[in-house]
C-alpha cells in the first residue's frame, strides 16, 4: 500500500509572516496536495520571550487569506504547538543524558568569543566558530554543584561521543548515516561540522534541533520541506534520529525568496508582511504570484 505524503509548515509566532513564509507554506502544501497526501501546521512557540498570542492569531488569519480561491488549500487539525509538548522534549533529553551524551555548559557568549579569538586557528562550522569545548571535561561533581547552585547553563551534545554511539547503534546499516534529499540525492550526514550543539538551556526546554526532529517523527512527517538555508541543520537532525530511534523522512530544501539586495527575507529586517499586504488592496492570488506561485 502506498504511504501518503505528509508535509508540514512550522512558523514561529515571533512576528508577522512575510513572502518567504508564504513560499514555504505553499511549497509544503503543494507537495502534499499534488500527491493526495496531508499538509500539517505546527506552531513553534518555544521562545516564550518573543512569541505572542496576537502573532499566532494573525498568522492563522494570514495563511487562510493566502489560500483563498486556491482549491484544496488548508491544513489538518489539530494544530501542534510545541509549548504543549514539553514533556516529549524532556523525555528525549533524559534519554540522551542517560546515554552520557549531554553535558552542561556554563560559558557565556563573551567567554566563548574570547576563547575563540585567542585560538590561532579556531575551527568553523556553518554558523561560525565552533564551541571550543571548555566545559566538556568538567568533573561530574562540579557540574552537579554548579547546576544545583542555580547557574545558567546550556545542555550541549558531546558530538564525538554521539557520532560514535550512533554508528554503533546503526551497526546493521551498510554504510554511514545518510538521508535522501529530493534535490541532492543521498547525502552522507556530517554532524561534526556543527561541533557540540546546544539542545536545551536551563530556562528553555529545547532547541530547534531537538524539537523539530521529535515533532516531525511524532506527526508522521515523511517529507520535510524547508529553505535551503537549513540544509546544514539536517546533519544534526539525522544524528538525533539515529540516537533516539526516530523515523528518517525525505527532505526537500527549496530556494529562498530574496529582497532587492538578494538577501533572504527575515522578520528582523522588517520585510513586507502578509498581514500588511492583506490590509491593502492586493489579492491573495497576487501575493501567491509574488511568492513564486
């Protein structure tokens, strides 16, 4: 029996949606719709300092408006909200900690930056200089005392240990960890390029890496569509899938909508929003065309 294609669009209610979001939403919907599959909506609202109920309300209205007169447009219910799933992330973190793969990092950004600047040739990853592992070798007793003392910390994945264990856990596989990308074909996972990534913080229950990987598995997403700027993150997600025994979906990293300066659209740059366009005389069909559809 053919398995239906399941895609998702997962915005964060930290501001209004722009044309880049419209492109991502329409791309994911079309991939599912054209295959007779299912299109899901997920609200990634873990950032309690920046997420606002009014932004969530507006994004739902903006998406509905975007799909007006577009046959079959819509998403299935219920909508998954990450803030309702904190226990899922806590259980995953507990499993990784029991496996000896997490350690608390008490370094401030300034401390890390100073250490990197002093290094003769600090290794770099997709997002800049890699964390130099300052807290990785801290004694368990000191770690426990500092956590109990109320210090701020991040929970980092010991990448070297994690990769080694993942390969052992998937020993029955013929070859390295890999995933299928619709554009690039079979891609060998290289999570080491990210160094010891942060999976949670003392005051933030999870990171993007952990939450999105668990959410896609839980929702049965088997085709992850997202911007090509997130391609490198998939290396980490494939590692987490191996460690936690999660399903491995296919991926399609699509192109980005850019502004006049050829930079990708971003909320922080005050890109034109769907909310603003909806309040003008422009039609949803015109906006879809602006978004590449």
